[in-house]
C-alpha cells in the first residue's frame, strides 16, 4: 500500500473510533466506569438466562404444537402442514419490517415486547389445544376445523415473529454492545449463545415428547405453564443487563435520522422496503450473510424430513434418537472448535474451512443416495449416509459462528436490525423451499432429489463465500500464513484487510478503508 494511503487509512480509522467514543460519552455522561471482567461475566450470565428461557420455550412449543395437532387431528397431516407453512411464511414475509423497528426503538422495549409476543400467544394456543383435546365436538365440522386452525396459525405467526425479533435483538445487537471492544469476549458470548440454542433444540423436543407420551393434555399444560412462569424471570434478567451497561441506552439513530411521525402511504413503504433490500445487497457483509441463509435450504439434517426417510428405511425411533444425540455432540463441538480456530486464523479464513468441510460431507451424503445398492448393501449405505450427515454438522455450526462474527463486527449499529431481519427472512424462505422440496417428492425413493437440492444449496453457499474471501484477501488458501505461529494469536478482525485486485495507483482511499 502507498505510504500516503496508509496514513490516510490510519487517520480515518482513528477518527471513526474517536467519534464513536464521543457518542458514548455524550449519551451517558454520568455512566459508571467501564465494567470489570467479573461484572461483564455476571451480566453475561443474566443475558444467557433470558436467552435460554426464551429459546427453551420457543423450541418446546415449536415441537409440541405438532404433537398436539397430531393428537387432535389424527387422521390427516394437512393441519400440521398448513400450520408449519403459515408460521414459516410469516417470518419470511414480515421479518424485514421488524428490522427497522429494532434499529429505531429502545433496546429494552424491543426485547420486552418480544418476550410478551412469544409468551402470550403460547399460553392462548395451549388453552385452545386443551379445549380441543377435551371437547372434541368443537372441531367435528369443517367450519370448526377451519376456524380453529386459522386462530392457531395466526397465534403461531405472532409467536414466530416475536421469536425472530428476540433473536435478532439479543444475538446481533445486545451481545455486540455487552462485549464492547473485547473481541475474544464477543467470540465467547457467541459460542455460549449457540450452545444454548443447540441444547434447547435437542433437549426441549425430547422433554416434551416424553411428557406427551404419557399424556397429551399434561404436555399442553406443562408447555403453557412454563411460558407463563418464565415471563417475569426474563423481564428482570434482561432489565438488569440493560441498566448495568450504559452503552445499551445509547440511541442507534440520531434525531436527524429518525423517521418522520407522519404516516406513509403504500408507495412510500414500498420504496423504503426497496431501499433496505438494496442496502442489504450492497453491504460488504452481504455474501457471508446470504451464504449462511442458503444453508437453511436442506433436507439433510435431523429434521422431520430426514427422520421420516430414516424411518422408511427401517431404522427404529430409538436408533434415530441415538444418532440425533451423536449429531448434537458434533454440533456442540463447533461451539468450542469455532472460537479456537477464529482466534488462530481469523473469522474469514475459519469460515471457508468450516463451510468446505460441510460441503464435502453433504456431497458425500447426496452421492450415497444416488448410488445403486443391493438389498444386502442397503443397511450399510443408510449407516454411511447418517454418519456423513452427522459429520457435516460441525462444519455447519462452525461456519455459523464465523459468519456471525463478521456480520457483528462489520454491520453498523444503526442498521443491525434491518440487516439481520432480512437475513432471517431469507433463512425462512429457504427453509420453506426445503419443506416444499419434500412436498414435491414425498416418497422415500424420491428423497435423493431433495438431497440433491440441498447439496446444490451448500455448493452455491460455498462459491459465494469463496468469492467473498477472494475479494477480501486476494487468495483463497495460503497455508504458510494459516499455519504461521506468529499469526495464530491475532484478533479475528485483523485478518480482514481488503487486498485490492487492481494496481496500487488505481486504488482509492475509500476502497482501502473499506
């Protein structure tokens, strides 16, 4: 880099840091001194408690609702399919609107509203499930079924959108602010949040399934009771964190940037949405974000689609549960391996290693489904398929952590909500496409087609991220730098400098800083 450009870059970076420091000091002149590591850990635990309760209740209800619908409508899968599709569609369509609200509203108010928005629909839904399980004559007629399903689906949409609101606000905004300039602390908090997510994803459905196997009505009561009881604990825990960290009270949008109070017509709202979309597509972190969203288009995970296929191949429920537990161990391993690798080689480089590892095992899984196999080989092929899917989980969640670090560090505070909500919208859209792929090819012998779509999605994700890495670093793999001991302890953000593809004299100061 020419010496003049280097000085200009250093000046702009220093000026940006100075402005950010002045903003924090102006927002809370009476704030207490910077929290010690002990205080940060204590506050982080309270944030974990709130997030754990929110995630646990969301996972339990998400899975339990399908068990309750299967009990109430035992002769058909249509109600459960409509319910799931409505829930996913609401998140895909309306998540972008949540982002603007997150960027402009008070942080504590957003999280508290998301808590109420999750708990109240769950409690009301459980009351409805309980009444329908007791008074079965209420749903005997077609109109009764339609009305009850419409009400339950609407409540599920509210719960899903509130869950998205909570996840984006806490994982993409609060965590960044609480960690502050401590990059190692941010990586640790991200990993702990992901451990909570994965633990609740595995244990929550197992717990409610165990209760439901004894009594569906008892399972409904347990689900509703947990949601109603946890509200106050979540409220208090999140409020303690908010009051203890002055930076959380700093407005993300200045008064000059605040939206006009006058109502907007339809064309203005359309233009606002188009502007948000364009800013998302043009953002430097778009490719990692979109690559991560693409991974939701998969049938090769331990979801209902893959489990149904394994059952059709003759595996018992107990065997599948065992495999699912092993997969959870590999997923959890990424929450330790990810931060370790991020600290050694940086988030950008670790991301391409994790994503390529997932691609290898997903392609192998897909190939196993397309290879011809005799009856004597079928069991071995199925076992190999399951093992390949299990091994892919470490790469998936390792890349998730790497991409999240990039997005958290590069997305500006005033647009974190809108950026992350668009990412959530694409995630739910691709999840719906994965669901539709098995609707189009419902028979077990056709499962290879959804698997091929899954492999194609991961391959496209890997290509997009490889393009991002090439643009950032000037090359994809540089083994000597990756393994150089002098580089291993650098903070993850130090490996993100953009290496221009043009000659130095053609590079502007703005391009160098970006």
